[in-house]
């Protein structure tokens, strides 16, 4: 009789055992991931090689109001590289102005696509050889230098590189680094209609 009870318990215990194994495995994976992230960020973060001697007030002015807002969204104590659209690109490509009620949401999306949690200087990139980085939103960034030694990320060319804003290394871009879905959502309706007419 005792054997039967033990057999019944064995049938119920495997479910509990599997749940415990899955839970413990998940916790172990999370701990290992956190340790690897700490080791990776500590080993890969190196100060950017200066492309020019000092960030001037005119350089800071080039970042503009939208750029300042995006830069302030990042934590001050961690190293980041930001492939930041120029003020002109914010207005031209995203049609933003200071009075837009949804501008903060748009700037948050731009931050997710264009910020990398480490420093990437122009000197880290090679002409014609793409390096792949992952932005904080998980978006893949393909970065290289062109023939004119400008930084190019996902086809968007830099207008200025190596601006340092605290722990954030800013490369000012002549466009917005974004995925196709976001690009479609910010396109004006008249351009959408023109594209439909072409089809």
C-alpha cells in the first residue's frame, strides 16, 4: 500500500519539479545575463578618441532644443552614444515643432532607435565596413564611415561627430535613424496618398 501512495506522489511531483526547475533556470539565466551585461559594458566602455579638442557653445547650440530634450532622457551616470538628428532633421523628417503635443512621444521613439549603451567614436568605425550595434530599443544599427570620413548609420550621414554632453557622445545626423513602421507613421498624409497613387 505504501508503494502505491509513493507512486501516486511521484506522478504529482513531476509537475511541481518541472515548475521548480523552470523557475530556478529562469532566475539563473537572469543572474548570468545581468553579470554578462555588467562585464560587457565595463570592458567595452572606453573614452571616445577626441575628434576635436573641445565642445564649444556653438556645438551645443547645434544640438538644438529637441536634441537637448532627447539627451536629457538618458541617465547621466552611464556612457551612451546618441546618433541624434539635427534640429533641421527633426523638423524636416518628423515635422516636429516646439508646440506639438505629441513631440515627447516622438522624441522617446527617436531615443530608442538612436541611443547605444556604450561610446562609439568615429575612430572606432572603418570606411566601407559596417559594424552592427544594438540600440536601447533593440533596433539594429549599421554604422560605418563614408569616403568623406563621415559617420553613416543605416544610410543616414553625420553632419558633426564627437560632441560630448556629459557621459553622452553625440553624433549629429542629417536625418532620423528609425525603422520602417515609425517612418510610415510620421509620413504626412499627402505623401502616403502619392505613394498609393504610384502603385
